[in-house]
C-alpha cells in the first residue's frame, strides 16, 4: 500500500515482536496503513533520516499523514485502540490493562525478547550469550506471573481481548526462540490459542533462515 494513500505509515522490523504488536492491532482494526521495513541489524535505525523520525533510534515508529510521529510500541497500541473494543471504557480496567503493558516492557520483554535476540541475532561465539541463563531464569519468572493470572482469567485487558493481550502475546508466542519453553505453562498455552483465534489475527513472520539456524543451534 502506498504511504501517499495510507493514513498511517509504520516503520518497523517484521521479525520484531514490538513492531508486530502494532501490525496486529492495525490488521484487527482493519485500518489502512503502509509498512516500511527497517533493517535494524544493518544499522538503519542509526541513520540521520531515521533519527529525524525517532531520536531514540528504535522501531516501531508510527507516522501520521499529518506528519505527527508516535514512538514506543505500547503507547502506539494505546493511541490506536482509543474508542475501540480493544481498550476498556471502565477506568479501573483501563488502568489494569496499562499495568500489564508496563509489566510487559519492564519484566517480560527485557528477558524474553533479549534472550531471543541473543540466540538469533548474535554470533554463536558472542560474549553476550553468557547472559542467557540469567535471562531465561527471569523470563520464566515473568511467565509464572502470567500463568497465575491466566489460571483465573481469560484475558489481560479486562473481560475481553485487547491491547494488553496483544502486547504480551508478541514475544510470549516466540519465547522458545530464546530457549524459554512453555511446557509448564498450560494456561499461557491456552491463552495463546485464544489469541490466535481472534478475528483478523496474523502471526509474527518467521525470521530468515540464517537466524533460525542460529536459534536451532542455541537451544
């Protein structure tokens, strides 16, 4: 879709869970948008052109047709979901949804997503891989918090599926890429299935073959 026609343009990396969150909600909303693939490993987020969009040098970036720019995946989700069924109208439920989204960025993503990155996007001899045992331990701790919640509730966004579920789904669904299995998390596995059955759901694309090979050798 042409960015001159679409009301929104997303600059993102398809294999990134943070970027896929935005794509998933846009697809489920049926919103027209253009996707600009960004080569993050190749340094494209450090170019002057990209830094003019986001001085923090990170994806995703959502660019509106009026020129305004939004950054940070969960902030983008919140803006997109305003006035839709994906964000509760009840103030307490909205706050709970935000709480889970803060949890995702503070306790979940820094472990599960980073373990995945080290396994798939660093060399097998990288010194950074020494951090994997600690990341996996902390990742399982975050998953245990989710498992406890899901043993009693179907969703994280109040009584229905919404943006907190989208935020937590992205990297949970590919936690195994970082050597973090969900074998003992039956409630999480059932929730992942429920998310996958929601209208308009699209899975995150698989990384390229070289990344998958590294992931397989890192398990």
